[in-house]
C-alpha cells in the first residue's frame, strides 16, 4: 500500500505541474542557425523499448532522441517517465551537420530530485574514433517547490536549466548528449527541452570566394 500511495501522489503532482512553470528559453530561440527539440510527453520508459522522439519534430525524427537507462521505470498516465523501481538515468542526444556553439537544456522534474552537480554534456565530432569531450554547464534553478510524496518522502517540483558554452572547443561538434540522473526512485520526468545554437554557415558569396581561393592555390601548385 505504501508504494501505491507514493505512486498516486507522484501522479497527482505530475498533473499539477505539467510542462514548465518557468522555462529559461534563450533569446535566440527560433533564429536562423538554431534547433529546438522538445519532449513533453513520453512513450518509452526504458532504452529497451526504444527512444522517445521530440514532439515538435516530424515523427519519427532521427535528429534527436531521448532514452531512460534506469531500471524499473514506467510511463505514467500523463505521459511522464516515472522511476517507480529505481532512479532515472536520462540521455538526450542531438545530431547536426554544422558545428555546435551553445546548448541550453531545460528540465522539468518532480519527486526525488536530480543529482544537479553531475549533469553534463558530452560531445563528439561525429567521426568514428574521432574527438570527444564533456563539459558542465552554468545551472539556473528557475522554479523550485518542496513537495512531500508519501510518508516521510520529501522532494521537489523543479524547473532547472543549464547553459553549455562550446564555442571555445577547437573541434567541429556534430553530436551532443545531455546526461542526467536522479538520486533515487520516485522521480517523474515531465519535460526536456534542448536549444542548440550552431556556428555560422557560409553564404553563397563566401562559398564562391573559398572556391576561388582553392582554385588559385591549385594553379600555383601546377605552375
């Protein structure tokens, strides 16, 4: 009965806090050279069941995928990933054709809280055996409210964001992964948003100049 009471209290909290109460959307959202991926209703609670695709992309989109690698999770009635039998272990991936400069991640959770200091962004150049690395971002708590779910269980309704600056990485970043986990069971993942700002794409004139420069170089080498 205790587990049932905890489960029902999480579902009630989830219904009350659907989506974001406060989302830290970057000012460049929607500009040219940016991507937005949003997950606000999940269909898969485990990696074995497949990925969750972003709801704002044509289905199925391979540009971004979200998995839960934690055991004992279920999809709740309101479309959240609920860690009924253990902590959540969430990975959200995105793939681009242009160098990634900035990533802003927003996460809406309730129940057992995230391990905030362990949230990180991993990146690769997209090549097999290529370069890779990881960074920790600047965290902002945009909304936080303590909640009790079941006897003696204290958690929170929390909207948290991270700003990851990748502009100083001397690599063309083509793949990123947001890794986050909770400190125990009875966490409910309500929403995840990834805003991605890309490097400048050369315009037609710049591409023509680059082509002419290459042609001139080849002529000099032949002469």
